[in-house]
């Protein structure tokens, strides 16, 4: 659960004004979509494999992918705007 604070800080750190609000709305929408897709995928994987472990591995893999994407986002060069 420690990633939640970072998740909500990213849009306001990288974006300004209405773009930050849109970023927060995008995170909220992704969360709602994940609330539907995650149980569906875990149920499907559990049915296909006959055990709960594979579904947890899939969930862990997606969390790892999200962490890598956040790290790549932080490593991108920033462009300073003058004027």
C-alpha cells in the first residue's frame, strides 16, 4: 500500500493546472478499470491453472511493470520552459 502516496503525487509533480487534474482523473479511471479487470483476470487464471498462486503471480507481475514504468518516467529528461 506504500505506492499509493507516490501514485497520487506523480500528476501534480509532472503536470500543471488542468493537465494535473486530467492526470488525477486518468489515475482514478485506471483504478476503476483495474477494480473490474483484476478479479476477472485472477479468476480466469485460477480456473485455467487450478490454483491461486498463478493469479497472485500475474498480479505481482503487473505491479512490477507499474514500478518499472514509474522509474522510466522519472528518468526521462525534463524540458525547461522559458517565457
